[in-house]
C-alpha cells in the first residue's frame, strides 16, 4: 500500500505535537497541513522542523484574504518554504488570486470556496447568495479563471465542482470523517471513500487521526478504506 491522498491537519499550537504526528503518519499519507494555529505560534520554523522529520508535501493553509498587493507580498514571503499548496479565500476576488499565483508560480494556489463549517442558514446570514453548492461552484469557477490550480470545497459539492472546472484542477476536501467519527465543527461532511468516489484528489483529515490513541494506526485504517473503495 502506497501513500494515501490524505493531508493530515496538524491543528495545534504545540510544535512538538505536530512533529510527532507528522512522523507517525508519514509512512501512509502524502501530505501534512499546517494551518493558522501552528504557523502563528511557530512561524516558518514549523514548516522547517516538520520537513526535517518527514518528506511529505506541505499544505500551507493560511487562507490569505486581503488586497491583491498584500496577498502577493504574503505569498512571496513564504516562497522559501516551497509549499506544495497555499490557500487563499476565493471570495477575495480574481485580482487577489492572480496576485498570489503570480507570486508563487511553483506552488498550487488553492482557493477556499465556502468553509465546511458553514451551513445554508449561515450563508444566508452573512449574505452569500445561493445555497452552498451554488456559491461553491460560482467561487470555484472564478478562482480557476484567475489562476488557482487547486480548490477547497466540501465533499458534498466536489462532484459539481469537478464537472465545472474539469480534470486538471486539484480538488481538496475537508469535512471528511470516517462513518463512526464525531462531526466536531463540520457541517457538510462525507466519508473518505465517498469523497474520493465523487472526484476529490486530496482529503483533509484532522482529529480522527491526530486525536486517536495511535495516529499511525488511525491513518493507516483510513488509507486502507480509501484503497478498498477506489481499487
């Protein structure tokens, strides 16, 4: 069994824990996700120390959202880290996405469509037009036209997004949970096998792995379930 298309979310401010988790899962997954909590606590050093213990792809999940010049500058500031993926919010608009893509041509600028923690009533309250699936596809199309090479969407929308953007865009799905796992703060979820069957390329999974007694065993079990489903 090779590496599964899983990005393990290292959602902690404690670098020692993050390094331990990354080392534990490295034989069975392809990617680790370093988000705001760890990056704000440890900065670039978090990426460097995790890279020293594994050779996994780095998904730098900073969800940049500002004026184009600022986002372009922020993207250039992490160029030395050479992340495989860097997230920006699709709702920042095409000029902002283009600025990030121009700043980091060797990184897949990854546009976050609609956060998986948001339900349809949430979208109504904050003024995003349309049901989640409509909003996600609209933002996904805009982002790809602006230069994004990967997208983040919930597994419930991934099939629609794939149909809209074609086969060359990497689709990344958070909100993925094994059937017996707690939903935590996710509102739009699916199992790993279902997400892959619907067209996802990379699954973001955090607490079902990092919160397990043995993260390696938990990651391996989820990887096996994916390989059994996808053949």
